[in-house]
C-alpha cells in the first residue's frame, strides 16, 4: 500500500472504521490525537503516550515555528526525532493560532502578517511558508493554511474568506504536489455557519486533490446545536474515500457525534488542559477532583478504567495532589483523561465493527448529554 | 533478623557499606533518599522512583500534618498506601520546617507553637505529638522532634537548645519505647558549630537507645569548610553499630565526603529542586540547561548516564522544554538528577566493597571540587 492509502473496513450508518497509512505507520480510525503544542504533550512523555495506546499526536506549527524554530528542528532531524516520538504526527498550519493567539494580524491575499505572542517579533505566513515549515518539521500529515473566521462573521466576509482559503489551499498543494514525498497534505473546509458556504468550500476543495479533508471553524463559540447542525450537514459532503478530520473538537460526546456524522479523526486540548484544571472525564461522567466530597474517597477516579492513575491511586490522593499543587497532579490527571479519550474512540471503532454504534452512541449520550 | 537490624558488610577507612532492615524491606547503605515533601517526590511518580532504583524516600511531617492531615492519612491506611509506595519511608519530625517555614513560632519546654504557612492557623508540636503524627503516617523510620538552631546562634543559646533537644528526644523515646512496633526511631544530634556541644549532644543521645542516629543543624548557611569540620568531628562519635544519617545534605561531593566521614544515609531537595531550575548534575559536573550553548547540542545530558532522559532526549530538546516552561521539563530533569544522585551512592557502596573508596572520592573531587 502507498503512503496515504485510506481503507474503510467497516461502516455502521455514516460511521466508519478504517485505516490510514502514513510514513510512520498505520493509524486506525476513528482516532483521537493528543495535542503536543510545543513539542510535548503537556505533562506526559513519549513512553506514557505509547503506554496509553496513542497512535498519532498533533504538533502546532505556529508554536514550533516561533520556538524553538522549524529550521532548528530540521537540523535535529525533524520533529519525530527531536521529541523522541516514532509514531505519526499531524501538524496544523499555524493559521488557527495566528488568528487566536498573536497580536496585530494583517491579512492580505498573499498571507498573514502577525506579531509573536512571546516577544512581539514580526512574522509573515504565506501558504508556501506554512508548507515549508511543516516540511521542516517532517510531520506525517500537513494541513493547508486557512483562515478560521470568528464566530459571528457575516455572510459576505465568510464567503470572501472561504474563497481566499481555497486559493491558499491550491497554493499549498502547488508548493507540495501530490506524491511529492512521504508527507500527506489535508485540505480544510471553512464557511462559518452558512450551509451553502460550507457546501461551496468543500466543492472547491474537492477539485484540488488532497490526501484527506478537514472541517475547520467549529467549536469557536457557537452553541452545540449550531455546531452539530453544521457538522451533520458538512461531513457527508467530504469525499467518502478519504480520511475526514474535525479540527479542535471536542468533548467525548462531540467526538462520538462526529463519528456518527462520518468523521474519522479528532484532536482537542480538552483532555490535557482540563486535566490540569482538575476536571476529569470518566465512564460515569465529568468530575472535578477538587470537590470536598472526594477528600476521603478511597475509590479510583474511574472504576472502569485501567490506566496507571486508576490502577494505583485513590480520588483522595488525587484531590490532595491537586490541592497541594503538586506537579504529579498534572501528570496523573493527564494520563487518565488521555486514556479515557483514547478508550472512547477505541470503543467507537469496536462498536462500528460490531454494528452496534448507535447503541454505543446512546450510552455515551446517557452519560454526557446532561 | 529483627526490624531495625543494621549490618555493616564492608568498611574502607571510616566509610561503611551496610544494610538496614525496615518493615518495608532492606535498605542498602550508603543511601540517598529522594524527598517527597507532600506525599509526592515532585514531578515523578512511584513507578519512576522504582525504575530509578530508589530504595527509600522521605516524607515531611510538617507538610503532611497540615495538608492533607496525618489522621486523614491514617484513615487511608498510612502514607505508603496513600501515595502508593511500598518501599521504606523515613519521616522527619517536622521541627526543621516549623523553624524554617512557619510564622510566629514560640518555643517552650513543652514544645513549639507555630502558625501554618498555608492558612495562618495555629498549631502546637510537642515531642509526643511529633511521634503521634509519624505513627499515623506509618513511616518505617521516625525522627525525634528537635530544634535546629540557626547559623550564628551563640554558645549559650546552642547549649540550652541542645539540652532541650535531648529532653525532647527522651520524651519521643518514652512515647514510643524501643521495640514498640514496626517503626524505628532515630535520635538527632545538634550543637551548632561548637565541637564540645556536638560531643555533649551525641553523648546524651547515646544514653537513650535509638535505632539510628542523625546529625542535624548542618547546611544551614555555614561555609563548606565549617560544615566539613563539624561533620568529620561528629560522625565518628555516633554509635558505630547503628545507622548514621546526615540530615538535609547535600551536593554529590558533600554526600561522598559524608560517606568518607562514616555517614550511611542522606536526603536533600537539591536534585529535585535544582532539576526544576534547570540545574543538572552529571558525570562531567554541573550544568545549566538554559545556557545558549546547548541550543543545538544533540548529545545526551550525561553521556555516562542510562536514565530515561539521557537514553532518549538531547540537550537541545531539554533546553527547549525548559525555555518553553513545559511540565515535561520538570519530569525529565528530575528523573536525571535523581538517577545521578542514586548512582553516586551506588558507586560509593561498590567502591567501599572494592576497597577503592579513596580513589572514588578523589574522582568525585576532580569533577565537583572546582
């Protein structure tokens, strides 16, 4: 099989169980990708990620470009070698962070000028630059540079933006033609919260051959109902034979609904960020470990979970670590949350294979749709 | 063999290689004890400590009494079970932290009143209370309550203080008589920087039977020369047939010199605290990972080290993690520093067995005495 081959092995309704072949191995889908913003999935190390069964992680182009620098990483032999991770890596294009983190952005047809959130230094991203950085990082899956329009953007702006995003996507593809090497390149559909613009964006992107297709611009402040409306409308429009990726989403239930809509790949900072805030996802729902009710609770965080945290530590101990601001709190909570998110996509995959996805989805709704 | 049995297997000059039997297993000496202040050795988990070969860790009575509380820990089955560590634990008496961390201390014959550094609440430690707390924690080795006199204390104050410390030591022993259970109790010699007072303190303590004897009140602001003068004078006065513990000391070279003076046990926050500040101890000396010279250094932190950090990551990556304030930086640096400190005592033990301790000590001096 060639790198980039996506094989669908089972379907159950719109939900798919498949495999995507990358230069660093096969990714079973549906899959959740832990976020390793600055060359590290926060609070855990590569061995932890392997022990947790993570099959692919995400790196942030914007962050790595600014610090330590993509050329420096290229001189180290690429991001895999630099961070000692030999499984697949997907890198975003940097666009999302330019629009959410940096200051003094100025958008033009050519690209986007911005100031670093670290030191205020000035930079310019073009589609070609985004590809060049991701080539230096050596990720298995690269993303095109896009503009993620803010929630509330009007129809005219959103249309103008998605058309530019399409032109940028074509420039990314031209900078790295199909079959140009071992890295894959995914397109990103935009169009805000206008269904006809979502359709238009995807229609335009389908004409450019990509190795996979993403939906961007969701989970940007809209209601769950709006997100789901756009998700269920747009996902089926993405090419059926290619891997589909819902960017930056979401809660365990969002992910299960994404799978239900036909999405194969997910990433989100939720499990890692919330872990550090003491919010933990379990088979019995969400809990906040700082609550007094856990002070003398000798039971594991999640009785259904077999992660290192749940096998060895009590809620009482985890609450103590959180209250005492111990670094170990971040680590143990992160291990559990990532274990839970990874178990959700694994269980979803099994349910699709068993033709039992709807009952799995109902079960997740009974836990989380409260 | 009974719990508390200390066997000296080899000597080389004053240096000793032995074994101390505790309720949670044998401790080979000389030994370094990583400090687990609040029920966690900062930034690492129990499995890491086992992988590093840690044989005993230290817990802080003052911290655990204030948060989460010794009675709460007793209800969890003790500190071992609470923190999921099944090897030996030594707890200090809380005295050192009362004098260094708390506010509004008031010392009397009965004990010491103090305010919590966390919430200002008022507390009173007596010798009996220090034993009661450590009984609740269930440590393998308990320490007597003592007053650690500040550096610069005059002769009269130091003498008055050491006499009270002796009376407190006797009260601790009375509160937990020899053979009273599975926990051992160590006495602590004080006497500041006056040799005759050091002699007097140890002479008084020898009359109270303890399971081991410590030197306290060193590394409190004095010069290395003053510390070594008192150390080499006092260590030989401690009972030869009992384990000897130098509290809160020190650098790798301090530890090797302590072993040279006849000390068996050491603890210090240096490897863990310095790791978090980016200061790393290696077979080639101390280095600070934030220095620009390491920005593109692909070599391991310490080419002689086989810890997880040195096996898998470059100085360039460790510097990036430090600069980016990634939590993983604390973890990887701590793993290395603990590995190094543990390797020093292991190598010292081997050198004693081989009759080569002086050459080992010279080698350590050539690296660290600069």
